[in-house]
C-alpha cells in the first residue's frame, strides 16, 4: 500500500471515496493523479439540503455550550490527525510541510475559539423610553450554511466557518475546491469522528460534504433553504455568487481576492521588513489571498532594501514541498503558470523591469509540476496590471517620495484585503492605521500582510467582498438577531408618545 493510501486510511478516507469517480485530483508536485473523487449529483444534493433542514430543526434547540462540546471534540480529532491532514494539504496543493501543518493548526485554534464563543452568544439589554419596559437582543441559530472554499486553504477555511456555524446552531454543507477535495475530505472526516463521539445529541446530516465543480456550488448558492452562503475564492466567483444570493435575499460571507501591499518608510527596520517580505511574497509560492504583491518603498531606502531582497531571493530553496528545507513549492497548475507569464509580459509592456525570477524551475525533474523562480518587477507607476491580482509569487516594486502619495498608491487598487507598514515613526504608523490610512480589512504594523491569527476578524473591503470570518464578532453572521421589547407594567404606552384612543 502506498504511503498516501495509508494516510488516507488513518484519516478515515475509504478507498471508495477516492477511487472510481469522475473528478481527477492531481498533485501539483509532479502532476501525478492522487485520486478520482465521486461528484455529487443534483438529486443527491437535493436530498442533502433536505437533510440539513431537518437537522437544523433539532440542532437549534441543543444548548449552545453543549454544541461547543462538539467543536471541542473536533479540535481534539484535528490535533490527533494534524500530521496526516497536513501531509495531504502539502501533497494536494503543494504547500511546504510546515505550512500544511500550520493550516491544520488553524482548525485546532478556531475550535478552541468557538468552544469559548459557545458560552458568549450574547445580545444586549437596552433601556426603553417607556416605563415598565425593557428591550433586549437575542441571537438565534440561522439555518443550514453552505461553505464553498478555494484551493489554497483547503482545510482551514472549512474549519473557520464550520466551527462557528456549529456552535451558532447551524448545520453545514461543505463544497471544497475541485482542485483540493482530499484535504477537505480529511478535515471533514475528523469532524465526523467528533460527531460520532458526541453521540445522538447530534442530528443526522448536521455536517455534510459535497464534491464537484462550480455548477454544484451554484445550486447551493441558489437554494432558498440555505440562509447563509460563505464563499471563499476569486473576485470572479464573488461577482457571480454575491448577486445570486442577494436575489433571493440570502446572507453571504464573501472572502475574495486581495492585492496586498507593504509600505516601507525611511524609518523602517529594513532587516525586519526583509524577513516579512520574504515570508509573505514567496511563502505558499505567492498563493495566499494575503500574499504580498506590492512593495511601496521610499526612494531613500529602495536601493538598500532591494539589494538585500535580491540577495535573499537568490538563495531561496525551490523544490518538492515535502522535502525539509524547501521554502517555495509548486504553483497549483499550468493555468497558474500561464497567468504568471502573461502578467509579467504585460508588466514589461507597461514599463516594468524584471529584477529577478519569473521563469520556470525544475522542469526536467518535474515536467508536469509548475515550479517558478519568484519574480520581482520594478514598475514606473501603478499600472493596470499591478492593480490586478496574479495568484503567484510576483512582487511589484513601486517607489514613493511623499508619505501621502504612498497611502494614495496603496489604496488605489480595487481589492482591500490586507496591508502593512514598516516604520518606527509613530506619526507614519498611526496615520497608516487611521481613517485616512489603509482602506483594507487588515492593516498591520511591523509585521507582514499574511499569516493572520484566528482571534481577529478576517476579511477585506472593496472587491475582496466586505465580509468577515473567524474571530472577533464574526460569529454574528451565522445567527439571526431578534429584538424583543418586554412590557412588565400594567399599562400599554405606545412609543414616540403616540396616543391612539
Ligand atoms: P475560485 O474562485 O476559482 O474557486 C473557489 C471556489 O468557488 C471553488 O470551490 C469553486 O468551485 C467555486 N466557484 C467558482 N465559480 C463559482 C460560481 N460561479 N458559483 C459558485 N461557486 C463557484 O478560486 P481559487 O482559484 O480556488 O482560489 C484562489 C482565489 O481565492 C484567489 O483570488 C484568492 O485571493 C482567493 N482567496 C481569498 C481568501 C480570503 O479569505 N479573502 C482566502 C483564500 C483564497
């Protein structure tokens, strides 16, 4: 039995789950076929949605702290299976082992967060203008939640959404990316084991998985039986999903593309900035939604920073992500490689100068794997191609003289996910995170734009979608709010002083 089949077995993935299906799953490491997954048919989906609705009728009445116990168990299962799920993430999407493990850790972390949250699903009590009255808010479970995920976080994004949805009283239907269903399946199986341990307090169909391509996701998006659709992926996908959910007055959480920048000022610690640039620009081979794509650097420090950066880029270890010491794994597929080549060609036409990288690496060793030398392209200004998200390790360098211009350049893109400044000047830092600073959902100081913790709300503005998931009060999106006005007097006064007699 191959190592992968043994890992599948330990994760609870049966041979029937990964053989004989119509959806071929390939490893970006060498292009080898890993599995053939069965696609969910429209009639199966119909049944799955009906089961989720029935599950909701029961689950919403289980006390939230008891629901919290389920995600506690899920966290335990994820901890135990961390090495195996992390390995599947690495082999399926090409992340280096450390990042594959880190992704599963995010699942563990959100389970712990959601467990605590299960005792804090609280609304406010508000004073009334009427005597003998009180107003209060309650948060109630919402209904089945569809979770549609992108290839690049095939385990964590499901966990982020499902852990909160489950403690909020909502069943989940998970549609992983067609490029990475195996990591999703392994993460889902850990949840199934937790549900089995939780026993008959969990209704049948509390958590379900469907596999297939965009049309399958579209059926979930269009179903009025699903009050909340959480969709993570490209802006192109969000443009289709957003209006479709809105047309039936559903709720949505859209987590879409980013075009994340770092401003490096003359007051920056350049060595710290260098380390942050490296992790965020070339980590995950530039395939994080929060990857660093634009470096906006002050003219006075540009040469010094670029010198260090080019030296560091020249020593990057590109290769098989399963090998210790590798820092840059492959792109997900040939399409991603072609998109990178097109962006570099366009950048050159728009006045860009390639300072390093962009070409294919390790072609002889992995003819069907798409490895690249991470690219740095210096641009004369923020042209159209810089304003576009290329999902690959392509870093544009832009120069500024005046701090206000740096912020203007920073914000002059359609996306608004993550951002950061490197500076030890208090005025620059505070301006960057102020109302007239970065317009992104996340604005960091002396730390890169990627690698967020689960405690804060995650998400972005503008074409990134405008929604939030994970920490802080993101849980509220998985619930419906009711406002209750309670009269404990013997009178019936009307609001606004109206008399109606
Ligand atoms: P993608 O948009 O191609 O696919 C994402 C998911 O959406 C898949 O499950 C796919 O089947 C589904 N989908 C595609 N078109 C659809 C449609 N019309 N209706 C319903 N579902 C549809 O994205 P990808 O290539 O897998 O992921 C990369 C993109 O995701 C990048 O743009 C990246 O920035 C973004 N991303 C964003 C976040 C975030 O939190 N903001 C996180 C991860 C990835």
